[in-house]
C-alpha cells in the first residue's frame, strides 16, 4: 500500500546494517538494547555516516522500568536513564525515538508474590497499571513538543561548532563530558543537550555576528528559564554552566 517499511534490527555493536541493498527498506529501526551493550552516541554517528540519507529511528533502547542487563548486575531503568538515551538519539541525528515501558511491553496483568530473577527483563514484576503511570512517558511528550516547537527538523548534528578543553582521547569517554549539539545550516538556531556528566567548559564557534539569546529547557517539566543574551566575539561564545547536576537542554537562537 505504499507505506514506509523497515525491519526491527538486532541488538549489536556496531549497529546492524543489513537490508540496505533492498528496495523496500525505507528507514533504519535500530535496537539500542537495554543496557546489555554500551549505549554511546558514537555508534549512531558511525552508522549514519556509513549510510547517509537513510532516516534513523531508535526503536528499542532502555525501556522505562525494564530490568537492565549490565556486567555489574541488573537495575531498574528510571525515567532519567531512559530520557538520556532519547535525547542522545535525537541530538545525534535520529528523526524519532520509540518509548517503551516494561509491564506493558510484556503484558504483566498482576503483581507477582515475589520478584523473579529468572524473568530477565522484568525481575521486579512491574505491571501494566504501574507502567502506565511512568513519568518518562510524560517527559517523552514534553520532548516531542519541544523539538517540534524548536524546528529540529531543520537542524543536523553539528560536531564542528564547538571547541572543548576535554582531556580525553577516547570518543566514548569524551562524549560524556561535552554538550551534544544540533544546529541549522547558518547556526542561527542551536539545541545543546547537557548530560548529567557534563562539567567541562565548551565554546561555541562559527556563530553569526548578531545578538543571540539562550534559554534553558527542563526536560523533566517542560519549563523554560532565561540563560543569557549575548553577541558572539569572532563568532565564539562560552556556553554557560548548567543550573544543577541533572541533564538539561539549552536552546540558542538569534533575536
């Protein structure tokens, strides 16, 4: 019927890339997994560089309430953990993100008498009626509204627009400490995502010689607060420190 078609990819690193030679394959539906393999934006960047022009959607990564699979043991996936994956995906070029919640995903109708360690992804027996109240679902709605309101479809990941004093050569480590940035072609609009781990200074470069304003967006509540008004010097501007140690989004635009 002429609808878009894809396949639910397997969970591996680097990301899978089969079916790219098939005429029916319209977009990548990736499976980042639930903690059993490293979740870093560099894998997404590498995949998209290898397959330019093919839309990318993160289809299954750190569902809320899932029991994670990690080398140091299992833990409950919180809204904070899930939100980090969602924003990292979009900030690094994904055109969409699929939210999921344990208990709905595996249709748990009643609370078990005690946790079952053999239930790999739902060790705590999260039910559908618990999962449907997940705060992460609300935050995904805020995220969707934010990106649509702030013209993200006209932006692309911009890895050349900032200079950082990061002392790390390993890109997996470095990406934990630097803002992840989307920008439109003339850099009159930018969106920067700060992970909780970001604490090193970063300087935007290549900006227009025009007045800008910057506003913080709280991904937990959807509230905006003023951050700064500035005119770049030689196209550069030192980005501000986050309001607190949580993750934050900074919208920067000319006025």
